[in-house]
C-alpha cells in the first residue's frame, strides 16, 4: 500500500538479517507479488511496502507475533520464481531458506496462478521438509471462478495446505495453527537441491494444478484484457499523460483550498506562542529565536507541504494498488531499450516519485549490473515528495490560469524529468556504462480493486505524517541556524548575507540569485527545506504578522526580484540538482563506489546548471 | 516454423523449443515456459515491443528480441 516509513529514507536499504528469534522462526517465500508482504503485515502489525507490482520487496524484513503463547518470528523474503536464483534479491530468499535458519517455511502462492506458483513449491520441497503451502488471494480466485480442491492438493503435494486472503485476514489463524504444529512434528532436515530437471518440475506442477484447480468462468480475465486494451494499447501514452494531469489537477485544486486556512490557523498560534513567551518573561533573544526562527519555519513547512502530500500520496498509491505501474514499465520498455536501459527502470523511477532513496534501493529488481547502475544514477532526475510541494507552490504562485494551467505546467515539468531520465540513460550507456542491453522479463499482475479507505488512512498516517515529521525535524534546526546566521553580523552584514553574496554571481548567470542557491546548498539534508530557507533568507529581519497566503508568497518573491524567468529556472533547478544527503548515502551503500556516487551527484547538477544558464541566456536575448 | 515474437494479439501457440542457451533460458523455464507450454498473446505495447503472453495463468511480458528465440510447434 505504497511506500512507508520503513521502506524509505535511511531505512530503505537496511538489511533484515538482524532477526530477533522467538520460539519459532518462519520464512515467508513465494513468487513476486503473491501477497507475502501483505500477509507479513497482517501477522506482525508492521508496515512493509505493499502494492500490486512484482519487486517491491527487495531487502526482506522480520517481525514477531505471539500466538498461543508462542513467539513466532516471521521473515518476509523478496519474491523469487525459482531456487536456482538470478538476481541479488532472489539470492537473499534462496540463501535464507537453504541456510536452515527457518524452523518452518511457508511458501505463499497466488491462487489465481497456482500452476506457475507450484513450480517453486516443488523446488522448495526438495530442500526442506518443514513446509506449509499457503494459497493466498483465495478471495480473488473465487471471484474469478477459480476453485481449488484443497484436500486433493494436500494429498498430491504431501504437505499441509492453507487457503488465505491476507488482505482481510481470512484463514490466517489456520495458518498459525499449522505453523505451531509443523514446528512440533516434522523433523528438520535440509537436503541439497536435487538435480531434477526444471522441465520435469514444471510438468509435475502442471499435472497437480490440472487435478486440483477448476475454472468456472473467465469473465474477470476478460475484464483485465479489456482494461489492458486501453492502458497498454494505442492510446496508452495519452492515457498516461491524462492520468498525470488528473492527479496534479486534483492535488493542486485540493491544496489551494486548504493551504490558506491551515497557515492562517498556524500563524494565529504563532501570536499566542509569542504572547505566552512574553508573559513568562522569556529573554527577547530566546523568544525571537523560538518564534521567528523555529516556529515560523515549521509553519511554512507544514502549510506548504501537508496539503499537496495528503492528496498526492493516496492518489498515487491507488494507481500502484490497481496494478498500473508494471503497465507503465511495459509501455515504456522500448524507449528505455533504445536508451540502453531496462524497462523495469520505469518502476524504480515511479518509486523515485515517492522517495529517491527508495528508488535507488528498488533498482535491485534490475538483473543487469550495468542497467541497474543507470537506474540508480538517473533516479534523482524525477522529483521526490520532498520536492513536489515546493514545485507545486512555485508553479501555483507564478503560473496564472486557475487550477488547470498550473496542472499543465506541473505535468510538463514531470514529463521533462522523465525525458531527461531517458536522455541521461542514453548518455550513460554511450559513455560511462557501455554495454549490450539485457533481457526484460516482467510479470503483469491482474488488476486489483484498491482498498480506497485503507489507502487514504495509511498514506496519511504512515507516509504523509512521516515525511512531514522528517521535514519538521530538519526544518526546525535549519530555521534556528538560519536565524542565527541572519542575526550574527560581521561588520554591517550578517553571516547569511555574506554567504548569499558570494553565491550571487553564479546565481545571476543561472537566472536565480544568491539566496536561492544558498537555500539549495543548505537544503542538502532535505529538499523539503529549500523553500523555507529561501523565504527565511528573503524575510530575515522583517516580521510577518498574519498568515502566509500564496498571494503573500508571491509578493515576497516579486519584492526580491523574481519574475517568470526566475520561476522557470527555479522549477528546472528543483528538478535537476544534486540528490539529497540520504539518497547520496544510499547510492554509496548500494554501489559501494565513490565514483558512481560522485557521478550521481554531478550528472543532475550539471544538467540543472546548464539548462538554467541556457534558459537565462535565451530570455536575455529575447528581452 | 513460427516464433513466439510473431504471435499477434489474441493468437495462441504451443512452445516447441527454446533456441538459446544463455541465462534467459533459465529464467523462462522458471516462469514455466518449457516445451509443450500453451501461450496466448494478450497485449502488445504501444510501440509494438514488448508483447505480453498468458502463460500458466500469469501474464508475462517479453521483448521481441527475446521471444524470437522461442520456437512454436
């Protein structure tokens, strides 16, 4: 159900191997996208990233649950098709099962494609005896008219079979019963994978499925094909653009309507806070530091960022749960191929819209090391959620035309980011990362109806508040630091002013100014803080007493010499500049190479500086 | 001799053999694409490549340069 706190930021690439072992350790394995993480979340109450596309879980996680006085540790493994593994995340799964660390292995299967899933079950049976087959998504199978003869399947496989619907929790207690029982009874022996030909295994899986699965009607499969005709057929690219436009329209329209009220309320609180501090005789210096430094920064961040995020996240998550993302990869694969990259890069790019660090780790789903590096280095060319709200506020302030025109411009900006991803990938595969394109094999999952209520609750509470929390956590110290920098003087000018002045020449060449560049540099820790720092720079020393509406934001900017060219360059530089500190750290962890980390820093920065200078020159010539 | 890549949308065929020895063959076998498997072409990307095939209840997308190594009966 979208990116979560534990799947982004600095947590994105943490390994799962720090397992707190309880009485029973259970490995959850299975093909990609069969609902392992959904089951895991249900069992442990944790919030792993879930969504309807193969390859979300690339690192694995562990969590505990207590059942009948037994502490059961579950390990959520990345999905794999076979024990004879290929990609790094599949190796994680295989190694864990082979190591014998798990007391019980639960192979989770997709009831709607049982035949293919049984291949992995049969392979796993060759290496471990303590195995439970969990046929998940049974509710979906029933809807599709697929009937599974559980008793017969148990007999054919010689292993316990449980049917579950992890989204609603149906059958989960049966599974827990079987786990406890399996631990007590079966002997734990791991045997090496026998040399049985995969062909034999596949054919045996087909025979078993033939005997145990009945198809009653195919209406829903037909339905999927009809949706595919629209989403992957001739109109696919138009549909993609319209969908982006629609999402942005809703985001901007919604954000506009609540942002003003929110900041008004928060600024009222500032007055109270100020008065309260005066009442208790706080020293003036401290009071101003807290109110005009820390608190004001907080208000900016909350009122500018919260509304667009609270609307954008759920909308994006709904698309993800629906199963649209793999279709985007399917549609764009040929473009990526022409650029010497892999179509799965579309998936990591989409994750990048949420968090670039998560996108970088997600690149593990790409088998070829060369193509994986391309995906990692180009990931920050699409704006993450730390940059979205800032982009939205700059666009809504400077682009007139109600809600529609800003949405068009934002869609254009995102499209520019995507186009730049292609160009940069092509550049990399012609220069630093030469090589042949590898193959592209991707499963397109069935469309699933998103659980809209749950999506909204989860995205707001888990995702939005988390990102906001991080923004606030970095914004308050930044606000305090900035207030100090702006109020400590060397001679006549403040430290902050000195810093800005030194950047002024470069800023002017790029059609920006020193304050903006200073804000970008200080915002290295988190992109969320760039706009607030910039505003603090502009209004330092002055006191704004009432709420910050978008009109006032515009006034502040225009007063400081902004025009449409500044706004355009600001948008460009927001799209293309160095990745944030967390992303850089993640890139280093994932590539273990200072060279590629440096290139990931340089590439977007050079692109951004170059485009800004070009735009500025062009506008000066025309003017 | 017909190749999987030549299958048009809504056409079906049966795999005869896979004419490649590299890593991809393993991957295809793991996905259940072995000789004798029925395949049905369900979709084609807007640029014609890749195509998506229904194999053993799941939809798998393959680039044409890969699927042309899969020979149908």
